[in-house]
C-alpha cells in the first residue's frame, strides 16, 4: 500500500512534477553544459555541482511519480465537530498538563515544526474520528502511551499547505 493522499495532494504533486520537468530540468541541463564548456572536468567543481543538482531533480521527479503510481486516494471530508483531515485540533495532554494545537494532515504535508501532524502518526491515528471532549489514549509503542483530551476542533483546508520537500 502506498501513501494515502487527498485529491489536493495529488494535484500539488502533479504541479511539482510538471514544474521540475519543464523548468528545473531545462535549467539543470543548461548548467551542466555551461560547466562542461569550462574545460578540464577532472578539477571542475561547477560541473560536479551542476551534475549533482540535475540528478537530485531527476530523483525527486521519480520519487513523486512513484508516489502517485502507488497512492490511495482518500477523502478529506469529515463530519462537523469530528476530528479529520485539515482540521485544527486543540489537545490537552494530561501527562504534561499542557495544551497543544496542531493541524491534522496527510503524511506528505506533515511538518512538526509548522504544527502539522500526520494522520499516520500515533497521535493522528488516536484522535482521528473523535469529537470535542473525548479522552483518547495515544499508543506510542507497546510499552508507552499517554492520555489526551480533545478541547476544540476547527475546520480548515489544504490550500496553503505545501508538499514536504526532500
């Protein structure tokens, strides 16, 4: 089973593939040609750097194409007042006695620094489908877990979210 992606994720991935294929690839090929024209390749740092950038771009294109090929399309719709994709959740972590706020997203958009948590994470799996006021157990592994209470749920969308880079 591949990545679980929304139609919005798929559209963004296709857009990135198109950009990398039509714009970045052309620029990378030109950079390699210009560096090659500088002469001796054995000591030409610009040539090796240009080749590395070109290969990195091609690798990203292959990665994204493979992701699309193996993806399972999921809906980003959920009921009002129920935790689901693209909703912002305020969660009280009992053990730490603090409130954390984050957005629940697909794994290709997760970014803990930006407070975007994947539906595939232990926390995402534990709270998905629950309602405000529910107390849930977040199982981290077989030996560890914690309780959390859902304080609030706010609707949102993925229009501003970017696909995770490398």
